[in-house]
C-alpha cells in the first residue's frame, strides 16, 4: 500500500501513539522547553535535569570541598570504567572492551594506527568517499605518518570489491552522517575478516539510534561520540571499543600514564593495561565524564530494541508526512525509505536549504543543514514525540507556503551549521 492510497495521517492518531509509547516517561528527564521541537539530537543531544544537578554537585561539593581527595573519595578515578560499563551495555560489548576518553577523531587515530600495526605485512587503509570528513582526515594523517602505508578511498558500494590481500584496515562510518544510510556491518566485517583485514567502525550516529551489537558483528575495533544520541553534553568524551581477543596485539600510539597497567607505580617503563584501558592516555575530564555518567542513566531500564524501533517509526512518520503534506514545494527525501536501511535521521533536499532551516528554527523547530542542499532531521527516541513530527512538518509547510525563508536575516551564515 502506498501513501497515496492510504488514509492520510492525522495529528490525533499520532497523539494516540504517544499515549501508548513505553518511552513517554523518559522524556520527562529532559529539560526541553514547551513548544520547542528539537530534531537535532543527532548532532547534540538534549540536556537532562539530573545532569545539571550532578555537574553542580561535582563542582561545588566534590571539587570545592573534597579537592584532590575526591579522586578517591568521590570515585573520580573509577569514572572512566563506570561509564565504560554503561556504554558496553548499549554497544553489545563487555566493560573491559570499552574505554571512554578523548574525541572520536583522536580515538579513531589510535584505533587505525593500532590496527594497521597489527597487520604489518599489509599496506592499505581502506575507506569510503562518503565517510565523515574528520574520519577521512584522520585516515589520511595515519597514512602519511606510518611508513609504507596507503589510504585507498572508494565509493561505499565498491568497498567489498577492494577487500584484497593488501588491505590491513577497513574503516567506515556505520550510519552515513548526511543521508542516514546504514552500512552492512555484519556483511562487511565478515568480508574484511575473510580477506584478513581488521575493521574499525565509527558508531557516532549509531549508538542510541540503531541497534549495535559489536559481539554479534564480530567487530574488531569501534569508536563513537557520546554527545549525540547519548546526550553527554557538548564535547563529552568519546569511546573506543577493542575486542578482547585483540587486546594483546593492539598497541596505542599515544601512550600515557592512564593507559599503563599500574599508573601509580610511576614506573619509567610503559606496560599497557591488559584491557581496552590501554587506549587511555592522560587524566580523565571529570566534569564532562560525570555529566556523561549521569546522562547514560536515561537508558537504564530502556530496552534498546524498543528505542531503536521508535526512532525508525518516527523517521517513517516524518517521511510519510513529507510525502503527504509537502508535495509541490520542491522538497525531496534523500534518505533510504526502507527503515531497515536507515539510521534515526532523515535528510531532505531543497535548493534553499540554508534559509529554510533558519526560518524553521525561527518557528521553534531545530534541525540542521548539510551542504549543499540538505535539511537534516534527527529523531532521538528518548525525547521526540510523534506529535512533534506532525508539528515540525506543519511548521515546515508554513515556512515553504508563505516563503518565510525568503528574508535577508535567514541568509546570514553562522560558523557552526
Ligand atoms: C559526530 C561525529 C564524529 C565526532 O568526532 P569528534 O572528534 O568527537 O568531534 C566523528 N565521526 C562521525 C561519523 C560523526 O558523526
């Protein structure tokens, strides 16, 4: 049945879906102003009341009163491991395979170098030309840094054909940052292993949005960010996963005391920690780690499969409403329509994407743009409601219908888009 033969969706039907949504209660943890529709949780997740309170407590009590004692008495020293444990559950991994530190880009650097060195007789790092720019920059930097190493960039559809005996590492992003297209994690990991290569997945747009099962994928290494669907706050530390079976052969190129087996022995010799914490290097960012620790509690008691199914359903609803209500305005759906092929975001295209998004933000619907023509909307399952999707499309319809975007103030280009 196509959208044109089905009865058009109405707002009341969507309000009913919200009323029976098992995740409805989780939304109350988030501090979202009434009337604001936030569809950019794929770029920066929303804040939570409990996170603000936790950060206040860490500063005013643990730091101000406890001072350096708080490393022990407030458990700061255990925070990376504690957060890794919470992330491991969402990743389908064990706690000793996950570590939390640095940015995604820095973790990708460490992971790709370690993987390339674990395959010393192979010279190629393989990636695809749709990959996130930072990932391409990092891979290019690694190829320049390491002797006898070549970066090969091909289209996503050609990856499998290029998995030959010269490939040391395949590195890809699981959910395309523009279109939301899902890579075949299981199939590509298997193909890479059959070719003798290791795989480094970037899960930045995946964790908390689509099902991730690193053990089920037989994954080697993975990295990802925590400030998108995991709501850790701006610049919250990223994670790195390393499969237990590889710990012995993966050596971090950024050695520091917190990656040492016993940092407080102050030994002059480096002895890597036996598990994924060997990828730590310096002192943990306690304020942002505490915020992340608190934010992840939104997921406790949430069935990840229920959340990812809701994210898909929100995206389906959005696409259907765009089809039904935005016909004739020059808007196209540029994401896969099959929800099995898509992350929790939908990309629309329009020639005037930038001013349209600015005008939509002025109507209290926040998404973002990705050049040249993309309007990007993310459907974070913990706090976006079905009626929000309706209201967002309706406000977008008004912006287009009344050409509200065609005003000089909406063409002013900010630094961060
Ligand atoms: C958001 C994102 C990142 C973030 O990288 P940082 O180094 O943490 O800023 C990395 N990779 C992908 C695919 C992303 O979407």
